[in-house]
């Protein structure tokens, strides 16, 4: 089953630089989970219901990276949309989504970089609306640029997360420990919105993905009986 990030990647493969598209893909990888073929993750893709939705605004290179974790969000949360960020051209579908009355959008970004009146720390939706989390899926430098140069986001409340745990993501490291990967941010948002089971499943799926990815790089066996694999078993799709 494909999803929004899969289709965004397919579009970038057609439109983008072939050399950029192949970066990180020189070894044979599963086209569905992006892990080395011998370490395929597809059998571990979970299914879970969530009231919340996710909207990924992705820098151009992110859908092409096999280490991108926005893909994992789309695997787990059915209501996930993905749009490529353009400085001067906004996808009409994104604007329509932000204006859809069924959703209460929250732009997720550190509050220290935002006017205090825009910052919220809780998820509260009026009757009949569901939370929609807008995630800027990019490097930290790119995300700051996207935040500054996207005026259509200026009217949205900014959800600022202040979790105490340090990032567990090991595939690409930020220079700042408090910077989380996109899937970790999504899991924290789900927890705030009351989607605790979905948050736990996404966290476990991130750990399983990281294990398969890193074991593939090192050509080591994957421990399919560790805590994260065991946690996912009841949620696996038939």
C-alpha cells in the first residue's frame, strides 16, 4: 500500500537530478520500506487508528533519502499528507487542507524562535474539529528557512514541544541533542492529542526501522525478539 510520501518521492524521481535521486540507493533497497533488500521492513509495518492527522511539508531532498522518517509517519498514520516546499509556489492542495474546517492545524516548531503570542503547549480543538499537525520535514537549517519564508503559515498557532528525553534517532544526528527526528516529533504530537497508542506504535516502528537500517549497513543480524519488535507484533497488518 502506497502513501503520500511514496508518491512525493516518485514525483521527485521523475523531476529531479538523477545523481541526487540515487544518493544512498546504490545498494539494492526495497522500494516500499527503503531498507536494504535483505533487511526488508515491510513485514513489520503496523496498522493503528488515530484521531489526529499529519501534514508533512518536505524540503526537496527529503523524500529521496532512505533515512527519512517522515515516510514512517505516513506508514503508520493513514491521514498523512505530504507536500514539497517551494519558496514562491504553494501547492493549492496544502492551502485547501489548512482551510478545511474539519481540522485544527498546529504548526510544530520550537517556541524560542516564535512570537510568544503564537506559541501553545497544549492541543485543544473546538467541537467537530480534529488536530492536524504541520511538520517541516527538513534539516534544522532548512526548516528555519521554511518557517521564515512561508507566510501562509503565519496565522497558525505554533505548538512548541518541550520533552525531557534526548533523541534516540541514530541515522542522522543533529548538532543539538534537543532536535528530534520528524517521526519522534510526530509521536510526541500524537501523545499530546490523546492518541497514545498511535504514539507508542510510531515510536516502536522508528526503533525497528533504525535497527533494520543500521544492521543492514553493518551486515549484522537483526534481533527480531527485542522489545520494539515484540511491541509491534499485535499491530502488524495482515
